[in-house]
C-alpha cells in the first residue's frame, strides 16, 4: 500500500471546535467529490462544535489520480487520512461508494469508528448493482469525451450533458420535469470541472474507476465481523438498494443499526434538502 495525497476541507464552528468531541468525516459517492455535501458539513460543525472533514477519495476531485484501481485501497486511505489529521476515532458519514468505506472500516477497526451513517449502501453488494455501474461507466468514453470537445459555452455544455446523461444516472425519473429542474445543477456542479483549455472534464478518473468496478465484480469484498456501535442506514425509495430488503443482512453485522427509507427520493436524497439531512445527523450525534 502506497499512501497518496487526499484533498480535503475542514469545517469549524465560528467560535472554534471542541477537541474533546469526536470529529466527523464525510465520504462521497463514486460520481462525486467533497463539494457534493454542500452546506451540510458546516451546519454540523456550527451546531455540534465538532471538527468536520470532507475529503476527495483517490481518483476524485482534487485528490491524487493513480493507476491503481482497487476499492480495497479506500479503507487504508481513510486510516491514513485519520492518522495525518491525528484522529483516533471518528463519526463516519458515507454515501454509496463512501458508504462502502464506512461499513468496512467499522467492521475492521471498530475502535476507529464511534458511529456510522451509511447512505444507499448495504453490507453485501449484489452483482447486479456492480454490473449496472459497470454499464454506466462504459458510457463515459463515448458520450463525455465527445461532449467536452463540442463546446466551450457553459450553458450549451450543461444542456448537452444533462440530455445525454440524465437517463443513465436517474432512469425514468429524468422524464419528470420537476425532477429534471431540481437535478440539473447538481449534475453539472459535481460531475464536472472546467479544464485549463476552457473545455470541461469529469471530476473523477472514470477509466481507473471502471477498472476498479471490474476487479470488484471478479473479487467482491466479503465483509465479516460485527460492529456494536450506533449505525444508521438510509435508502431512497428510488435507489438501487431497498431498505426493507437489506435490513436483515445489515443487522447481522450491525445489530444496533437503524434502517430507514427516505420516501420518494433517489440515492442523492441529502441534496434535495441539505438542512433536513443535517438536522437528522445532528439529532443522532
């Protein structure tokens, strides 16, 4: 294992954070970067007086891009980050891909995890979920590489991108006008970044991540052990995982887990109402 540089942000309350309180670490999904959490980390910092961190996973955002493509590296990356920040124990908030890291860390090193919030991820990932992600990633070279070269006009690019990728990312929900309007800014802001030549690029290394998905498909992570601390699993109604279907498996490993469905929501339900999600986190911290 070779440690890499992870880009991160620190959030503190206006009057400073209490070093006596366990810090919070936010970990994003495979398509996103640390900015996807919007105002949530700052709200948590302000109201709990905890120090809050959000970092870009390897091959995402401003973190180091590497040729190593294996999701097994994400947990050691978390431990390395905690060591560098002098964090002995943390409250983890992980979405999908970040949720995988939170689950594995809690089961492997429970002393490092005081509490875990896992969004749209279960202990065992069915093959069809990995296959659906591999299928999605196979679209990037064809669609995105062309789009980035077509226009330097931000508005035009946004329209082309959303029209091209919304059905892949959001399925039939993309046909709903209200949903489309609500998700367009989200899609553009967190999937893409402006490149030095004025064109746009993805905020993640999709070729390496596609390889990582294929490796996982061949050799999936088999989580074992039990975590006896507080854990909260949340699933959107329209997400790949279903709360009711996953509850039994989750509680085999997380006996104190609370499993909740967020009604009429996608996997990214926390972006629909950041304040409500921050309130939920704070109530349970």
